[in-house]
């Protein structure tokens, strides 16, 4: 049986991996501009989200999200990586758009004022099914201390890069 060689993936295409040097997150209000005026006294007034979407083409993607309150304090964060492996025994066909296996890994949750983190690590697997949405099998677990530290590092880096003063 021929060995299966996966296409090379960018170094950032891994959960909690360092971000590429040249990327900048987008910044958005948590509420829509239409709702912002109506919710000026709302508890979420002034909250912002920083989002970074990275594409690895047909190999998958990575999305990092951070939510900040009106004072710039971190409320929550997540890192999600999706991998797609097309079924092929020929490495030259790694771009094959045929049904494949999907693996999604994620860590996300809330950062509390006392420094603690309350979140979940997810491991989800699915097989593509023609035009139907894949049926996902997901397993939650408690993030390890290394997971939480890794997420804190990614969150801090996203905040460092965020385009202050723009929306």
C-alpha cells in the first residue's frame, strides 16, 4: 500500500501556535452600529472583538477571537483550528476537492478578574458528505494549564497587534 503524504502546512496552522509576523486582526464592536446607539447604557456598550482569520487553503483554517470590555480588559478568547485531509494516496493530488476528513480543535472561554480561566477544549471530527453538512462528533475536555497559558500568549499577541482607534 502506498504511503500517504500530507501536504505541508504553515507553522501557524496549529492550535496555540505562534501567529504569522505580518497579520493584523480586525476590530469590531460586539454590537452592530445600529444597535450601539440604542444600547449606549447597555452593559456591553463599548465592548470590542478582535478577530484573526487565517486560511491554509484546502488544508483548513485558523480563527482567533478575543473580546475586550470598554476599558480594554480581556473578557474571553478562543483559538480554533480546522484541518481537512482529502482522501488520496497520491501526494500530487493533495489539492483534490473530493470528500475528506475534518478535524477541528479549539480552546475557548472566559478570563475572570481574579486571573482564572473558565473554558473548554474541544476535539471534533467529521467526514464530508457530498453537499450535506458533515455530522460532527465532538468531545469536550478541561483545558490543561499549558493550554490556558498558550491561549493567554495568543490572546496577548493579538491584543498587541490590534489596530487601536479603528472599528
